[in-house]
């Protein structure tokens, strides 16, 4: 799922944090998180939820079902 990998990297770089910081926050190994950003592996649903919470975006945005990252905008549209 290349969209997920691309968006994870974009979100992280926009917030100017290191992969290790996010991995630590999520309780993952550095290499495990790095594999998500390179598309070599995909997170389990619980991890995907934690990532969405960390970045304050929807899972739909992470996986490419919407291009609207802001949860508040999505809720206002409903």
C-alpha cells in the first residue's frame, strides 16, 4: 500500500520528527516503523489507529480513501 507509506513519511516530515521518536511513541522497533514508511510491511489495525491518533488524521486519509487529512473537516462534512 504505497499511499500509506507516502503519507506516513509526509506527515512525519511535516511535523519534523524522527522515525525513532514515532516508533518509541507507538511502542514499535525503529526498523518496524521504518518498514511502514518504505512500504515493506503494513501495520496491524491497532497500530494504524495509534498512528492516526498520533498524527490526528483519519485512517481513511492514511490509506488513501480521502485526501482530507483534518479530522475536524471530515466531521463537519458529515
